[in-house]
C-alpha cells in the first residue's frame, strides 16, 4: 500500500466518513419516507451518504497529491474555544443573551494569534444583536436579553 502523501486531506476524509457513518447508523432508526413526503430519517441518511462519499474522495485523493504534514496539536486555542462555549451555556440565563454572546466572541477570538480586542468587541456586539434578533425576537425563545430579566 502506498504512503499517505497529504495527511490533512486523509484525516479530513476519515473524519467526514466517521460523521457520515454515525448519521447513517442513527438515522436508520427513523422512517425515510419519499422525496415528496420526507420522513425524519431522510435528511440524516442523505447527509450521511454525502459525507461518506466526500470523505472517501478526500481520503483517496490524499494518496495522489502532495501536501503539508499535519501540524502539532495546539491546546490553548482548543481550550479557549471549548471553554467559551461552555461558559456561554452556563451564563446565558443569569447574564442574558446579549452579554453572554459578547463574552463568547471575545474569548473565542482570543484563541487566534491575530486577536484584536477592538474588532472582537465590534463583532461580539453585532453577533449579539443578530442572536437576540434571531433567537429571542424571531424564534420567540424564552431567553433573557439582559441580566435580571426572566
């Protein structure tokens, strides 16, 4: 068997195939229906098949094309992004949707080596407005916008 010449494509393909297989296995519990009357299993099954095909193409392509090696794992950005999402979930009700979204964007942006606080604050405010507009106003979810609201 030939060696993997493009490790990024290979591992991306393996990841896509894993997610596609997961979607197929768990989507098989639901009825598929027809194209005209889609059942709850239709979308997961189609998505799973597409991810499997795309993953196979990427993984096979990795044996032909030359690419850079996969860089080493960086813990700081991973922990900052995951921690910001967990913190958002923990504080969204007591602090409100607007402030917790701004905090999420600030912390997640700090994971980048190109972090600029001013741009992160502007992005956070704009995304907070969008989140409040979509989830609280548009979808009518019962989330407080500011601290002290219930």
